[in-house]
C-alpha cells in the first residue's frame, strides 16, 4: 500500500475559495458528517491570527452553500472550533469523488491558502492518474506532494509526522526549515532570528511570529503523540 498526499485547489468550494483570501488561517476538519438529505453538518478547527479567523468566518458564512456557522469556542484561542451546516446539493465533495473510486483516505483534511491537503492510501490496483483526472475534470487544480510505500516506513511514526507537517502553514514550514538548516536549534548555536529574517527578506518580528507558531504546533502534536503512546 502507498501513502499519497495531494494538494487540491478546490475551485468553487467555499472553504477553499475563502481560504485563498486568508492564507494565515489553517482549516482542519475534525468530525465526520451528520445530517441527512441536503442539510449536512460537521465541525472544523481554525487556527491563525484572531482578526484573520474572524474575517474568514464572516466571508465563509456568506457563501451560498453555507446554511449556518456556529462558533463553539473563543475566537481568541489558539484553536477555534466551529460547527458548519451546509447544503450538500450545492457542495462539490472531494471525499465523495474519492469514495467513488473506492479509495481509502485520511479524515481531517487540512486547508491552507486555498489548497486542500488530502492523504490517500492506495492499493496496487488503485489508479492514481484516474483519481487526479477525476478531480481536475471538475475544474480543480491538483498537485502530487508525496507518494511513499508504507512498507518502507514505520507506519505509526510516519503518520504522526505527516500530521505535524500538515498543521503548519507554508510560511511556517519555510521559516522552520531554514532555521533547522542554519543550525538554529543546534547546541551552542549563535544563529539568531535576525539571521533567519535576513535570509528570508522578512521583518524580525514577522519571522519570530512564524517560528514561534510553528514551534507551538510541532510541540503540541509531539506532546499529543507521546501522550497517546504512553496510555
């Protein structure tokens, strides 16, 4: 079996389209669907600057397929949980397209800067090209991010690592990757945030904010993973 990660620019779908206008907001699906017929409901998690999260919700709630948005937690918390009700008849579902192909996929899709991140688990007879063609036939853009044979990796640890990567924005990944490459975390390192900022052409405060948020997300996921293994 292979683990395949796709980035999909889901054209015409509110979460993806509004996400493109708010690249600092990360959206993650955290529940399965409930409801019947046209009216469906699920819970999503939003993270990012409070003002950006508020703007995202205002624009998202105004989208035609969205029937209701109920904020379940404080808007100024690190993770904002929201119950979303929408008209499934007006919603083009990537999950349904994958189901039609008989494909296993990971629940908890992440959306950043307009791109949905889908992780699929393909058997030997699953046709990745046909899956991509189906997604793009609906007007979506699709990029292959990863295609790895699970037998080559420790499945449990690999899945945990994938979840950490998916929790970061593209900018947070860029800053964290450069900091690691420059030896920022090495014992006795004299690399400073200012040095990373200069390399990226960003303000020092902006670089520090991206790096701090990346570290918080990584450590939160690591802590959850360690706690789960200890239970």
